[in-house]
C-alpha cells in the first residue's frame, strides 16, 4: 500500500486545531436510504459510496459498512467493509470473496497513511488483476477482534479469531446480495485466517486462497523450545496496529470500537505474553495450530509457500496438507514473503510465474460459481533450487524414504547468535559443531518434503541441525535448518519443508552443533554436548521424471544462495545417499 506522508501531517494539523475532515453536520440523506449524512463521503449500512464520491472506493464498486456480532457469545462486535459491483441490479445476488484480519483499518495497514476514511486498499491488486466486480463478485473485508472498527482483545489466530472468522463467513453468506457462496483470500496473517476458515467447517465456505500463510503459530515463532525474534516482534507489531489512531471523519461507532484497547489495556499485555510461552504443549499453542486442527477438513485450497521464506516459514505445512482431505492446488518454490502477482523493482515476477490472477479467478469461478475451468492448471506448480518449474499432482512426491545413520559426535554449546558461518579453523578451536558427510552422489536426486533428524543427546543447552549441498570444490549452500532445546534425551526434530536437488557429484553434509547462525534467540550453556545414534530421515525423488510447466527463476533464489553460502572442506564419507528411483 502506498504511503501518504501528507496524510499524517494533515491529521496532526487537525488534532492541533480540533477540526474535522468532512464532518457530518446535516440530516440523513433520504435518497440513499437514510443512513449517510450530507457533507461526508463515509459509507454507512444503507448509504453506499462510489469512487466518484470518495477516491478510496475502487472504481466500479459501491462501499457500505456493517457491524455484526462474533459467534462466541463474547459480545465482540465485528466491522466489515463491503464492496459490491456498482451497477448490481436491485435484488441480484453475487458470490462473496471475503478476507479477515488485522490490516483493514481505515487509517492504514501498519501506520497512519490516509487523510480521510475509506475502505482498505490492501487487496486493490486482486480487484484490478481479476476485474472482480465486472466478473460479478462482492469483496468483503472484516476486521478481526481488536483491529479497525471491531471491538475485543486481539487474539492472533486463537479461539476469538476463529469465532470471528466463522461469524464473517456466516454473515457474508446470509446477506440479501449474496448467493450464499463464500471464498476467502489473503496473504500472511489473512492467509492464516483463511486456514482458520477451512477449519471452521462452514458449509458456505467453498474455497480458500492463502498466500504464504502461518500453518502453525508455535513452529512459526519457536523451534522445539528455542524462540525466534518474531516471538517478540510479532505481538509488538500487532499491538501497534491495534492502537493505530483512526481518522476524524469516521463515524462515532467506528471510532469508539477502534479505541477498545484504551479501556482494556489488558488486551495488549496478554497479546505480548502469549507468544513468549516456550512449552509447545501449552493450550495457547494447541489453540493456534491450523495444521493440527485441519484433520478431515475439505474446503478446496489454493496456496503459495516459499521454501526460502524468511517470514512465514514452511513449517507445519506438510502436517496441514496430510490432514486436509479437500482438493489442493499450490505454487511452491524458492521465494521470500511475496504475493503471487508481485514483481521486483526491475519488473520480474517475484515467484517467477505470470498467471496468478488467472488461476485465482478460475479457482473461485469453479468453486463459487460452478464454472468448469477453461484452462487446466497444474495441481502443484513447484520450482526447485535450479530455478526449474514442474507440474505435480500432489506434493511432496517422494518415491524413496532414506533412513541415514549419522552416528555419534560432540560439540560445545558455545552459541554465536546471528554471526556468519565460522571458518573451519574457528570451528576447530571451539568445537562448536561436528559435520557428517555423504559420499558424492552418483546421480541427481531431490530432497522433497520435510526431513527429520532423530538423536540421543547428553548435556544441557541447544542443538542446531543444518543440511548443506556441497560441490566438489567445497562450495556449500545451507538449504535447511532447525534448532532445539536439549530438554529431553531423545530428540525428534522436523526441519523445514524443502524442495532441493542435489546434483550428481555433490555431497550432502549434515552439521550438528551449537546455534551458530540464523534467526534464533538461543541461550548457550557453554557445556559439552554428546550426540549418539543420530539419524537423518530424508524423503527423496528422482528429478529425471519431472514434467515441466511454465515459469521463470524466482529472483530471490540467488539471494538466498548468497546468504546461505559457506566454504567447507569435505571430510570422509560416513553415509551414502542412493539416488531415488525413476518414476514409472
């Protein structure tokens, strides 16, 4: 969303002078149903506003505002901005694309960016890229509790947010202009709420489109007892969004709801505390795992996931997909936290494909309107670390599962924060890790899905497991990692989901040791840790059977390889990675 510095200055001036922008001063406008006041361009329930009256309203749409209760009996009042096709005939009905979350406040997404009230422009790209209103859809933006014009304490995907999403689906399906068919759309947090929508098991929800979602909040913010900085940054950011000032020309109800946290300071305190909980079995985390709660759900799902993500990581994804029984479509590949249609500064598609909105509209047409697709897109379009795209019926498609013995070793839990990978000499001095090597691969093979490491650990502290792809000259790329506290003797560590080809002649190196690199808030014990019976469980596939599909190399891939590059001196091979079988 574009920034508007002038808007902030204007709001400051208004606050100092006590003035209002476009304040309502007259009687209701009877021509628009009695809800809108003369002299203002802010919509009400019955008084709709068009682009000609308020430039923040998308062209071709009519904007109204609505309030309705959440579904949990908590007296939380939810706010929705509704955009209907401007020329929708009286009595006509359209299917609804709905998004619910934190970013739809009228004053801005992350800061005050606007001069006067109007619907959020967060998904203006979707509206324009699909010609959504010309194609006969409504678009509804719902503020989940604590944000925008909704009351209640913000809940970061917990039972409150789940109740809000269910209520938003129900409300959207029952409006007089709705056919009763609802689809959800979002990216990041409002992709997370899309997964909550799937788990709500509401008959009216016909499809979910989720770009870079959170699959499991604990695994997003922690790894087996070790927190990421996001565990502090995320609640801090959402507390700030929940407290954003609203605009002077908002109606009284909206401004009153938006100020809920001022009368309930416990909301922000509780939101700050929850993500700091270290125990993954705590009720707080069990309530916030879409992956765990997806078992048996069947809402058709189209999603994107970056395997090289630095924000919403590919953790918990495979668990969700295994539990979800509905149809699945996806783009998976080595990009960062971007949208399917997003471009880099030089005009390249950030994910490498140009068909995002065509696929999205086709997906909604099929499931909300019952229209047969004109083009058959792959169920899964997957880009690997070589930049090549392939079509898959499902993912991951592994035709071999290797159980590789890594053996024993020891290290000192010295820690290194987010420092670069140490040189071999430095590693030898502090014995902060040990590395186990495969022999050179006889043929290219793909690591696909979620690798897992098991081991027995003796000592107090932390452990990091990293997988490296190493060429014959010792040039390495760390392509997967996770960490764990040593709070039990027997460890079972799922790494991030990945899709990485090891070329013929390359070697797989597994580093086990202290948390030396990466994005973690570890507390090193300085103790010696002994590891025994370490094993790597590796899902493998043969790339020789790939069926190519259209797409270019994701620009982020080269950056990811540079960030994660290392120079390693190959050691003696202690295990082998046999090539995966060719597909039949």
